């Protein structure tokens, strides 16, 4: 059984047309103010698209496989577009080099445990009604089983390329056993299992994006899009890294940047 990451090259983006996240709805400006586009380049010049969550003015939370081994990248917030123009007055972009990428030291490609990472932006982003941080409940031991969750991104609905515009889907958290029975790899309580449907699912290009509780206030992000299989109408489950399981990594990484004086938005 082949397990795939959910990030995608955007070299063919210009010809992607109206591609969108499988079954996704178009987001409205300000609907997901914590959402970031993580556009990176490797040392060979290959470009990739992922998502991320703003957690304060300097930090974005994303998936480990999204930035493992990349050379540099651009973080985009406050925009529905993957390629904002000068007319996109709410968009903010921050260029980041490799030394500002922090991948969990326990992450191993193809295993998907500890698939989490952080990006430090020396130039802070500016908060307004269209750009806001997500809240991380790092001390929570809730399973969230049965909760409605939102996931947004610039992922695909076909193998051709990523979506130009931000799209979202509302799904439901399932018991870990659903993913344990389905995937041929280790799946444990450091992860969250979300069942896709035959009409909606995260797809390549959505990796790193936040899993946010749909029925609670304050944009509570409980996970990060990590891996899945066939997302085009299969209804297969999707694996997410669980944020609360990575409390030590998140806090130690932020503290390691000694010049940082702001605090993560946590409960």
C-alpha cells in the first residue's frame, strides 16, 4: 500500500487553470485568517507548495516533509491566492532562508512520525482582520473524535497541478483505529485520523495546513496535514500530526531563537 505526502510541485501552476482541492469550497477573504501558503525551493530549483498555520507574528507551523532539505521559501498570508498581485492589498509575503526552517529532529521521511516543522520569520507579519494567529491547545489530551474540523489549502483535484485559490473542506475526526487498520505504517496517538469522503478530501498541495476545530471559537488548530493515499473520490482516511503531542518541540524551538520576545498563542 503506497502512502503519499500531500505536498506538490508548482512548476506547472501557470497551466493549472481552475484546479481546486478535491470537493473544496472557495474560501472568502478573512474566513481563515491563520492560513499561510508555504512556497519553497530545493537546492535544484524545484518549487513546492504546502500550507501552514500562523501561530504568532514570527512563526508558522507546517509539516516536516514540506521543508525538509529545502533551500529557501516565501510565506504568504492574508491572501486567497497562491500568487498574489500588487492589487491584493491584504497579502503579506516574507522570504525565509534555510537556517530559519526547523524540522522535528525525530522526523524521518516515509515514516510520518513527528512530521512537523516550524518556520521563523525575522520580519514579523502584521495582524489585522484578515491575518490572525491560530490557537494551539498544547496541553490538551482530548481525542477530538467526532468533532467537525476544517482544512484549507491550495491542493489539487487532479494530478495536473495545485489550485490558484484557497479552498476548504469540512471533515470529521475518526478513531485512531480507522487509520491503524488502513495504513501499512505505524499510526499512534501522536497523530490524528480524519476520514475523507468520496466528495471531499485534502490532496497533494495541502500538506502542512492546519486542522482546525470547526465548531469552537478562536481558531483552535489541533493538527497538521501529513499524509494520505488516493484523495480523488476514494474516501480514504488522512493522517495528521497532532499538535499537542509536539509541545516540547514547539516550545523548545521557539525558545531556541533567543532574540524572540513574543509568545506563542497557546492555552
